[in-house]
C-alpha cells in the first residue's frame, strides 16, 4: 500500500504528500522529495471514550439477542468467536481519533487510500468524505474482488487499466461514474525486460508462489500438482525452475516441501528464490506461471507470457477469468497441460494491447483537477 502511494506521489510531483504509516512494514525510507512520512501512532490521543464504548457494546448485545434464533450465529457466539468485538470497537475508536487528529493538525486536501478493505486505512477515507475532502480509492494489487460485496467509500475509484475498470463495473457492480482509469506512472524498470529480444535464450521457468496457507489453501497439495511437471519440463528444455516465494512464505518450510515432492533429479533443476522480484530474474524468464498473483500482470506488461492454473484457483472472485479475458495470462485446466507449454507459447503470443489493458497512467494534472473542483464545491456550499 505504501509503495502504491509513493508511485502516485511520483506521478504528481507538483503535489505534496504525507504518508501516514500504520505499521512497521509500511515505513519506506526511500521517498521522493514531495513525500513526508509520519507514524499514525504519533497522532494518538488519550481521552475518555467510555460512554461511546458502552453505547457500542450495548448495541452489539442487542444485535446478538436479535440473532439468537439464527443457528449459525448462535453457534459462533457459544464458541466465543464473537467475544472479541468489544475489544475491536475500543481499538477502532482509538484509530479513528488518531486519524481525526491527522486531519485536524495537517493541511490535508485529499485522502488517497490504496486498500479500503483494511479498517486502518479505510477510516481516513470515511472521515475525508464526511468533511467534504477529496477522497480517492485505489488498490495496490491487480484486482480487488471484495468490491463484489463491500460498499465503495471513495468518491473516485482509480483503476489501473481497462481490465480493472471492466472488473469493477461489470463484475462487482461499482457505478461506472465513480470509476476512472488512472494508474501511477509506469515504473521505469517495467520496461527493462520488454526491450530484450524474445527470441534469445531465457533460462528460467518462473513459478510465482503465494502464501496459500494464509488464505486457507493447501500449499503442499498445490506444489505437488504443479512443481514435478514443471521440473520435468525444465530438465527436458535444459532450463532451471525458479520457485519465487511470496514475502510471507518461509523459505525453510517450502524447501522441506520440495524435498518431499521432488525427485533428486527434479531438485537439481529447481531453485528457491526469496526476497524482491528482481529485473534480472524477470529478464531471464522464459515464461511465468502462477495459480494467481498480481505478478502475472507485471509479467504481461513486460511482454513475458504467464500461465494461470485454473484448476487450483481457490478464491471465488473470478480473478483468473478476468486475467485471461484481457490477455494477461494463458489458462491451464489441469497438470497435464504443463508439458504443452512450449506449444502454447507459439500459439498464444503476448497480445499487443495487453499493456494498455493493464496500465494507463493518470493524466499529469488529474489530481489538481480533482482538488480544484472540490475547492469550488466547498466554496459554493459555504456561500
């Protein structure tokens, strides 16, 4: 989320940004000159919230009484799964007041939120809307399927390209008038591997892994379906299988999985890589393959073919379908198709329109236009 905010700051260098960080992983040392940074905790205040807490807890109890006759909620309540809500209310009010202090003490004209599903970052979007400030929502990943059921809190929702715009409007039902295409400026390093000759030898089969365990997926079963045939393909083609881990994955634990599911020969052709996804790695990728990852879009923008394992998709949001629809990936239906990838590469070249489908930067003065129109509206209201 922080990197997305920084990307927009680079896109609009004439505007000043304040990056308010809610956790340590979001603090970025390398920031443009137009970005200041602060911890949300530095705006925390000590005040008596007992009356507000009591009111919320009383309303919660009324709701639980009302839901007592619903079997599923009664079971959850009996097992203690709803016991944490009073603590969450208290914590939420503390966070709300900290964000209030940010808006009260800093010269904020607009709020840009890169994940309005996260309560820590959704709250300032709500406060900005209540105060009549410009409030813009975007998403740090390729797509956000939670728009299917969540309320859209941003007055403007910035989509990165045609693929995301279509997904938000057609699949999620976000009003068309709220969505506009406005990605950050394309990172300069995203052009690097596209400029290389696609005909030259690229030694890596790049498997982009994810923290499947966190989302309820069965990582070892996924690996068992996919990595042995990929390792065999690497051996047959004189290449190396690179298993690129997500930051939330443990290299030691994943290495244990590979030891269990790969033969000695297959392990010889396989290497685990952790840390950031580097340009050197992408430049050497013959193709990318993943169950589902935003990296598929990064590959497509760079002109790198990427395969998507449709039979292993475990989210209900239709991400793979949307990626395939806009040429961001090539769908595979079962493990037997892995051996056909060389043929598929010849049959399905990267589409010429894929970059535009994925990424169209916002116009240079667009943020200033939004700020100016908001100022005019507030001035009219105050008369």
